[in-house]
C-alpha cells in the first residue's frame, strides 16, 4: 500500500473569494497544515471544493478592486 508524503488533517480559512462583477462573497480559500491550498466555493448554500496545491496562495482579504 503506498504511503502518502503529506496528509491533510486541519485547514484554516486564509481568504475570502469574491465575485469581481458584484463584489459578493462566493467562497473561502483554505490552507491545510501541509501547505496545500483549497478553494471552497458556495453553490446555493452548499460549499463545493477545488484543490489548488500547485498554486501559491496570496490572500486578498478585504481589498476591493475597482
């Protein structure tokens, strides 16, 4: 049985994801204890997730873009 190098156990929300057209919050960006990041997008109240381990996370919390 293969061993996994990095096992995810806990995650912390590190940023909010907002729609660039409406400014509405559409999800959260999480960072796992092994350094991987994961986006959790809201879908009618039910979060859906996407793992983004190949991308560096630069949180953009509270910044509004014009």
